[in-house]
């Protein structure tokens, strides 16, 4: 009999790939969906849609109670709300999911970000033991700690920390696509200051595979960085985007970036983050093999994304 999986965020960019791969591996998948379009998507992937959202705590508990594996990938990305409010909703959802799993030793795999930790002052890689940062994104570390605390209640709680850039499959909503859109709208591809600082990234199929491997192999309370690469600079990304969309590159100041993008995106695009995947590779046998982000921008799925944005923002 197939193992039963419940996925929150199943209709999102990463969640739909987790759902797709889980179905292909023979799992019986149920996915949270907020609207009819999500129902249709999940049905097309071979999953069963469950109508609701993170506010439906009784539903979350009931679904987790009937599942063998729970993947929690949903997060409210309405950044017009206070970030603390978004984190609070996440914690309440995790509590609801945990209520259905207590004492079962079944996996609850939650999602966090590698950007929550302090950057290495010398530009080196960080790992899962690096102290958390004090910036806005560090607040999500509170939710991670809350989720992992359920390991004491007989739940195999595991956290996957995803990098700033999860890319691939022509995704139009991720941060790489947003930079492409901004370059087309403004007529220039920009980076902050000298742009010679690195970020972490991962191809979406590799990220999704890590969730499935962690559910089978990870121990309770463990954290894994789900990064594929850590050596790409913002200047290199801006240059690749400029080549792909045919606009010049330009350096701007931090102050300029706040004026252009607002404080949230400015802070996001300025994070220095190089999170090592060594633990996931050595402990779980995970092998990220997807194409690099710069290749995807120049020659891969983001070529079509750029063309769509060009049509969308073409002068009237």
C-alpha cells in the first residue's frame, strides 16, 4: 500500500515539483489548495486537492493525522503585512500539523531559509550550526525552532533551509524572474555597490528531491541546507540578465536600491549568503545535479520568461 503524503504549499513553485516527484515515486499525495486553479493543477499531477489554507488549523490537523509524511512548504508571502505576523501564522500552522502526528515518529518536513544565518565575515560558506542573523529574515528562525521542538513529542521534525534563489522550469514568480522583470521595466540590469558578493541557489528539481530524501532518511530535529551552488555573485547574475534581455548593467548604491525596490527587496538582494550543502550531501546522499542559474538565464528556461515579460511591458 502506498505511503500517504500531505503537502502544504502544494500549488507553489517548489511544492508542485515535490508533489510531482512524490507521485512519480508511488506516494499517494494530497495537497492543500486555495482555489479551483490549484485543484486542477494538483489533479493534473495525480494528486488529490484539499481545499483550504494555513488558517484552517482543524483541517491541517486532520490531514496530518491521516498522512504518513507531511511536507510543509506553504508560507504567506504577502509582504505588505508585518513579517512577524507572517511568521506567527506559520507557527500556528505547524502546531496544527504537529497535533496530528504526535507520538507517531512520522516525518514533518518544514521549510526555512539559508538567509536566516549570519554571513561569514571572510566570505566563506556557513553551515547549519552558524548563529542566526538579526535582520528581518532571521525572525523565521523562531518558527524553525518551534517546529523542531516537536521532536520531543514523538515527531520526526526536520527542517530544509532553502537558498534565496530556487530556480528553473521557467518560473515567473521567483526572485530570479523578478530581477529579469525589473531589468526589462527599467531598461537596465542593476546590482548593489560592486556586486562582488555571493548568494546561494538551487535548481527546483534538486530542492524537491531533498524533501523526499529527508522524509525517508533524516533524524528528528535535524536541519539541512538545500543549496546547489554558492559561488555566483550578484554582478554575474546582473550581467547574465543584461545579456539575456538586451539592456546595460549598472551599479547602484544601497540607498538607490531602497528607493527602487523598497526596504524588503533591497535587503533581500543585498544578503551575503553562502550556505554549504555538505551535510545534506554526506548525511543523506543528496546530489544536486541541475543546471546553474546563469545558464538558465542565458540559455535555459528563463529565455521564454524574458520574452513573456518583454511582451507584457512593451511600450503601448
